[in-house]
């Protein structure tokens, strides 16, 4: 649930590798798809973390993009950024 308790984000998984990240209001209305993807192995939660009331992060490891398993999303705009957690700035 979002920190303000107004939104719920959850994962729907099919065939153990295909995930659909969905969001709805806390009362169950306004179900919408945020994004979908493929990850290695079955993960029913993807370690979803709310950063604030509009932004979440989650992990989805994929052999097609092994350097960027962490995803950042603004749930309002649905803009997604992949993050490499091993990046070391200079």
C-alpha cells in the first residue's frame, strides 16, 4: 500500500516468468496496468517498495538485461527507469 493508504500495487504472474505490475485504489476500484515484463524465476512480490505516494521501485532479474535488475517508476506517469545497482560513480 502507498504511504497515504490510497493505492495498492501488486504483481500478477503468469507462466512463472511473465509479470504484470498493477495498481488500484485501496477500495478496489480503478484497476490499471503499470507495466509488464519477464524475469528469471518466479517471484511473487518483486520486492516492491513505495518511495512516496507516487514512486515505487522493484527488482526483476532478466538474462536479457542482467545489469539493470532494479526498476523505478512514477505510478502517475508510468515512466520507468532501469537502475544498475552495481554502478560506482567516480
